[in-house]
């Protein structure tokens, strides 16, 4: 399964919410926020999907490879963007996150970044 991103991400964040922890089996998710029209699936299998309600009460559609199970992205309907797994970019994503969100849900053993803003929930708009 392959996808294509157009343009620069809106943001690049570590997310420590409990849903991201469960989805990754780790303390966080490193997501690139990409406007919905700027992501397209271009080759291979169509992604499988799991839908849940987000903190906003709106749907979050998790897309993963039906062949290998890798989490690729989640469509955040409340914000009109995808959060794309930085680890799913060919060659890895070369930049670091710009913020850490939902750190209030981080496990007690998580090591939070010291060189970027850290928010207990979402940053102030």
C-alpha cells in the first residue's frame, strides 16, 4: 500500500492520548498533520478502516494496511486533516515534532521532550 502527500504538513506532533498509545503499543504517536485533500492512496491495497469517536465527539477513521496491519494514518473529521504516521514515510520522516499533545495522558514512565512545547491536552487555538 502506498500513498502520496502533497505540500508541507500543517503540524508535526507527538500525541500521548490513550487511543494513540493503544494503537501504537507505545507511549505516543508521531503524526504529520496533513490537510485531507493533500493525501491520496496511490498503489496497492485500499486501506482497511476502524472508526471510533474522538475527544470532539466526531469520528476518527483509522486507516491501516490490510495485508500487514501497519497503522498508516487517521482521518480527523473534526479538523479536516489526516494524522499520518511519520514512521510510514519512505526513508523515515527527517524532521522532529514541533509539539507534544495530550501529555496529561502519558504513562508515568514516558520521557517527555524538553525542547518543544508540551501540552496536557490540545494547544490553545
